[in-house]
């Protein structure tokens, strides 16, 4: 019975993930592409990442667009997104990772790193 109680949040997160990102059945542990980047939940995750980073770094960036994304079912869901943000007049791309456990009302920014684009010769 205890194992079932521990496993239930994982099943719940898999079901929520399927509904949120348009997948039929997510692969536990592996990264799966997000098919609907315009989904309001994906946008919410991206906004959370920018707001949390701004609080930690004392910056004032604004989310412009989610460029790509993947999810990973763990004890909750990891969202790995590539986002475009405005910082004053400059536009920058970042890879962010957010760990989300909706049933526990828990969300944590685990990575926010700039993407360096290579210039073409």
C-alpha cells in the first residue's frame, strides 16, 4: 500500500504532463519534446523561470518567447526550455530547467544559463 502511495504522485504527474504538452504517454526518466509550446502551462513555467532568476540575480528581464522545450518525468516534471528574454534593449536566449510538482504546489528553478550562439564565418 505504501509503494502505491509513493507511486501515485508519479502517475499523476505523468497524466498532467500528457495533458499539458500534448503527448500520449511520457517516458519516465527520458526527455520528450513539448509539442505545444504555446500551451499556457508551458508559458507559466517559462515566466516562473525568468521571475525567479530576476529575484536571485537582481535583474529585470522579460520573457519574449519559448523557442523549444522538453519534459522529463521524475518525482514531478522537469521542464527544459530554451527561451528568448529581453534585458533592456538586448535580446538573449537562455536554457532553463524548472522542476514542477503540481500536486505539492512545488516549483523550483534548477538552471538558468545563457546560450552562446556561434557566429557564422
